[in-house]
């Protein structure tokens, strides 16, 4: 089949990528659209050692599901962690931290930048008819944004700051602005972002926000410097949720973290069912799509996605 292949920190288009071979309980999904994520770009830089088809955001159609024929022909999105179901983490309900997991386009499993992929049927979620493909492709990153609500106790009185106005920063802001007392997006430039502006969400230069002004700060910059900004903005006894993934390390003054009793939370995969409900309810994501590329032009798609300020880039297998 056709697909993009990542090897030795280089992505190239191939027309001879091996077809996925489903294990028992897995389905073959034909990819209709795939989204490019910052993590994909970091994978190319060597964030995590991986050889194969990258990509983990998709909407597709089930072509084959041995033992589950009712799924064939259904439009789906899919959770990216394929788990063993038997380890201590799975037994404790922490499936996304399965000790033996493979992860779509990231660990031991070919991903979405190809014509087809394999995932366990248990990972699939039917996409409501009311959700078009260009919205459904946002299911995985929107679920990651909603994970914050599972890890914190947000209230109508909380002051939230989202550090970073990229793709995930947009989704976090769109998901949580209606749920908290106030929300601002901190950026390097303070420029207005049309999708956020249309929803009444403020974009301010990080330097314009006062120190210790936020109850909860969500760090989405994809840059090592974002954590230092988040630390400056959070109040004593406040919470920082860290969403960025990137190659390399970052530094932070942990003395101030201890003295101010700041809670640091790592956060990644989230709940798909609520994400699809939000998409069916009309959360505004269509304006985030800024470019579409055919699979054969995948290298150009990744280059476009790596531009400063770029929002969502889609691939059409």
C-alpha cells in the first residue's frame, strides 16, 4: 500500500509499505483523513526511536473486522494505545499505561500516514453522522485536551491560562473556556488567533500576564521554555498541566515549585466518547484546518506543519 515511512529521522513516500496484518481481535481500517501533530514532527527529530509509518490522528472506515462484522463499513476514530489487558497497569484500569502496549505510529505499530492501519476493535469509536471527516479527525487531540478534566478539579471560579497557541493550545482553550471562570491563551507575540477570537477567547503575550495569576496553567508550547513560563504564571498551590512532547530536556527551578507547593501533572491521552460528543455538539474546529495534502506530498505536509504558527495540516490517503 502507499504510505509515509519514517526511518533514521527521515520521512519518505513509499508505494510498497507492507499491508497491516491484524492480530486476533483487530480490525483493518481504511484511512479517510489523517492529521499531523507536533508529536509527529518531534518523532522525525528523534524524540522516540521508531521505524515505520508515523501518525496517530485519523478518521477512517472499517474494511475488515474478523469476529466483529457489525463494524465493517462504519466510520470510526480510534484510541492509539493497543494494550495487553493482563499486566498490572491494565488490571488497575490504567490501560493507556499498559506495560506491553503498542502505540499507533509511535511505539511498535504502524500509524495513520498510510492507506490502511490495524487497531483492536475495542479501540474503535463510531463517528456520529453529524460529524464530518474534517472534524472527526480531531477526535484524538480533543480527547487529549479533555483529559485535563479527569486529572484536575476544575470549577467555574478557576482562572486558567493556556501557554501556547498551536493546535493543542487551541483545542484546550476551546474545550475549557466555557467551563472555567476565565481563560486566556499566552503566546510569544500576543497576536489574535481568528478561531479563538471568534469564541471570545483572549490571546495575550505571555509577558503581559501577571506573575502568579492563574489557578491552572496548561503548557502546550512544544518547546522547553514553555514550562518556565507556566511556572511564572501559576499561583502558589496552583497546578501546571504539562502537555508538550519534544526531544531533549528542560530546566526549571524546583526550589520554587516546592516552596510554592505547585502541583505538576503530566498529561497525554484522553477520553474519546466525550470528544466525539463535543464534536457532534458543534465545538469549533473547522477553522483550524489550514492545509490539505495528498499522501504522495507527505514531506511537504510535514514541512508546512512545522512552520511557526501553523495549525492543522491534513493528509488524504
